């Protein structure tokens, strides 16, 4: 989903019912590219986005190899190729994969 559609809120609620790992692209991006150090244009540029998703996905692979029962990738994943890569990551680890598309009403 787009920003502010509730992705992180849904992830937190899901993990409230089962143990697991929440991997947020927002938190990862901030860790890799602190805004104060790099500025907005760099933090959200193509290279930073690529590095952010690669980091999240590598950490997800490690968690799945360690048999973490639930691994949630919390990011926009707007491009079909990005979603396919995330699905392949889960399926390659023998995990059940569930995609959630979140949409917020613009009137809210």
C-alpha cells in the first residue's frame, strides 16, 4: 500500500497474535540513510530504495532460514517485479506467502 494506508499498524496487529518478525522498509531506510546525514533526495532516491529493499529481503531470508514462524515485509512494493521477488523469497524458503494490499479512503 501507499504511505499512510496502515501497513505498519496491520503488521503490529498480526504479530500481536503470533510470534514473528516485522521488517519495515521505513525503519530500514532510516537506519541506512539517516535524513539528517543524507537529505530527502538521497534517502528516497533509486539507489537508496534498492539498498533498503535488499536489506529487508536479506534479513527476511535469514529469519526464514532460522524458522521464524511469521516474517512480515512492510513496504510499498508498488512494482510487480518487487512483489514477485518478495513472493519468490518466501516460496523459496518453503513458507506460506500472503500478500495484503492496503488502501486508505482519501476522505479519511
